[in-house]
């Protein structure tokens, strides 16, 4: 019998299994940081080379690996958990949401960037548009979208069991942002020509932006129950940010302006999603399914179905 089908994790010490059963969300984040940061540590500490690049790629799979690990520790077949990721029969409007919203946000951000006196290079549009779809496919599969097997495939439904949608999103968004810190440290030019207070403000804006983005994913997930759509949304954001910002380099004050525009736009749209859903980030019938108690604990393994969260209403 393979690990994917084993009903119980009998061979491991009691401590990891006890943690997973009593605090599955906390166990998930602990394993996520352990897996990802272990691989990212060399790059974050300044090591540069082919092996470092490979390690960064492997580390991106940390949330998915953590989700599989905790699912196994809870005594559930990992194969069933994986199978639940591929729920795709959803109303077409949700595919439009996942594919169009990121590009629309980049368009709004670009407009604000121009209004604030910065410049973009319209001549880049043709070549960037030509690579958009290949980029979308790549990053959806292995360049960021694969994170969602963990974030929205395990962490979000787990947190929703004992937290309101807003609080679950804030918890997940904050820990998701912290998870990125070694990647920021590994950047060739973290400062982008900035320093002191300005750099601190830009980094803070980056963290706020990531937390704001978490609301988009919760809104989509609670309306569809589809992790696959969350994967697609993540890929769309990465592809839009990587190709549709029409400028070769953005440094110094221009970089700060761009980051502020991105963060403000993200927060405003997140606020709109909260407003239109009346704070539920989901349909009316899902409102009573998630009590507003801030707790990373979900309860014992027999009481919780992580694959089919009661907070989800399918469309």
C-alpha cells in the first residue's frame, strides 16, 4: 500500500500526529515554513548558483507538501485530498473572475501610475501580449499556482472551520506574507534603489498587498469550493504582473510609486468584495457555517472534513 492510500500514519512518533490532530492549521504552517525555508535558506543567505535556483523552485512546493503531510498525519488518504483539488465544473463567470480580474487590476494600476507622473512604454505591449498565455500556463502549473494546493487546498478550509471568513483570511494572508520573506531576502536588488524609511514603507506595502490578495482567493473559494480556480487565479496574477506592466525596469521612486498603486488598488478591490458580500466573502447560505472565533485549532481528525468544508457553497 502506498503512502497515498494509507489510512493511518502509525509509524511516526505521537508528537507530530498529536499536533496535527489537535492543531491542524498550526501544523500546516509549521511544515510549510520548514519545507520552504529549508530550501530557500541558501539563497536568502547570499548563495548564488544553479543549485540555489533549483532550491527556490522546490521550496515553492512547500505549502502543497505541508498539506499532504498533515492530511496523512490526520489519517486521511492523500490521494483523496489530491483528487479534491480538481473540481472544475463551475459557472463560467468564475473562470472569468480568475482570468480577467488580475489583468484588470494591472490596467487600473498602470493608469494610476501614469496619472502620478510616471511613464510606461506602450511599444512593449505586442511582445508582452505574445508571451502572456505561455507565461500564464507555466506559472499556473509550477510558478506560483502550485502553492494553492496548500493555501486554499488545506489552510483556508481548515481555518474556516472555527473562524469567520474575514478572520480566516487575515490569518492566512498574514502567514502567507511572512512565508515570502526569504524570497524577498534572496532578491538580487531588494532595495530597488531605495533605502531607509522609504524602503521600509515599500516592504510594508508589499505585505499589505499580499494580505489584501488573500481576500480575492477567499471570495472565489467560498463561492465555488474550487481549489483549481484558486490555482488559476494565482497563475493569472503572476502572469499579469510579470508581463502586462509595460516597462523594462522600475527602480527608485518609480518602484515605490508602483508598489503603492498596486497595494491601494488591491485593498480597495478587497473592500469592494467585502461590501458586496456583506462581509461574508461568500453567498448568503454560507454565512452561518463559520463561527467568528479566532482559533488555529480545528478539532480532532474525525470531526473535520478538510476536503469538503461546510463553509463552501457550490455554484
